[in-house]
C-alpha cells in the first residue's frame, strides 16, 4: 500500500492566512511532520500522529515524511510561510533525489502558501510592485561569497530586494556586511523596511533608509525589504511603480 505526502505552509502567522487547500490536506492526514513551532499552529484531530523535530533537522524531517508515505500513511509535512520558498519543499525533493528509489514514485504534492515577503510587503503597501528578488542571508547551506555575488548583482540591476534570514543569535555580522555591499551600488536615500512578525498581530514596521539602516535591530523574525531607485513613499504607504514610467525625474 502506498500513501501520499503533501507539503503545506502555515502562512506567516495569522490563522486566516493559511490557505483552504492546506487546511484540507491537514484534515485528511494520518501523520503530521514538522518543526515543533509550526506544528503548534496546527490543530491535531483524534487519531493523527504528530512527529515534531528541531529547527535544523530539515532533511531528517523530509526523510521521515517520505518513509511514512512509503509505508502507506497519508502524510502532511508542515512548513512555515510558503513551503517552496526557503522552506521544506526543496528539502523533500533533495531527499527524494538522494534517497530510496521507491520514493520517486510516491504521490507528492506541494500546496502553495503565503510567504513572508508578501506578508511584509502588505504591511506597508506595495514595495514589490515592480521587479524584485529574494535572497537568504543564511550561509549555513551556501558560501557567504555566493551571497555577496548575488547581493551585488541584484543591487546593480536595481531590483527591490527581500532579505530572508537576516540574523540569528549565531549570525550577527552578515546583515551589516550585506548593507555595506548594497550601499556601494544604491543611494543612501534608498528606502529600507524592517518588518518583524509580518502577518501576525505583533507585526511591527520600521521604515528607514539604506544610509541609516541599523543591522543590530533585526532578528530571525524580521524580513527586510530594500527598495529600488523607483520605490517611493506616499504618506504612510511605500510602493514601487510597476515600470520605468514611474521613475521620478
């Protein structure tokens, strides 16, 4: 008997930002697998098995979910935000690529969710209204030199840049270095938004400029948006026009 695996995201925080498709998958599951913090956001119905693990155990979680599905269980792997953006969906397919050959024939589905940068942007208006990119500042899985190259390229191309994983208790220098790289290519007046706990009732926005951005104020619950040359402020709202016709003279 072969089961199934659905990878879902809880959204950025508010229960109403979890999609109906994710809720349906959760309701049908025999097993819920995930980081304990995210599993705590999900109601467990009678008869479901809950498999919680620590924050750094992504591949182990993915392998457990795949093994359970291969044994005939209907598994939901719970991620935060959108499971396909710096999250668990990629870990699942990495585990499939390097794991049991039988896992390649499993019924695997990814349900899209609301990722942190979309929730952060909605708190302030429409800063992602034009071309943008997302870069994770975590160098746990890639070299810092790779991150530096991507920051330089994004800044020189004048993208709005969403910075994920800007800081943690063990990573305090990366964000300050990232701001230094961006200051070399963007003006000091470039808008910078620190959005903490986006999509929750605790959301807090700090709007500043690249010249005044203070890296020490960020933590792992902070999403940072660095504007483009076209990004502008209208009262309390910040937005980026959809095209070059929005550029100020």
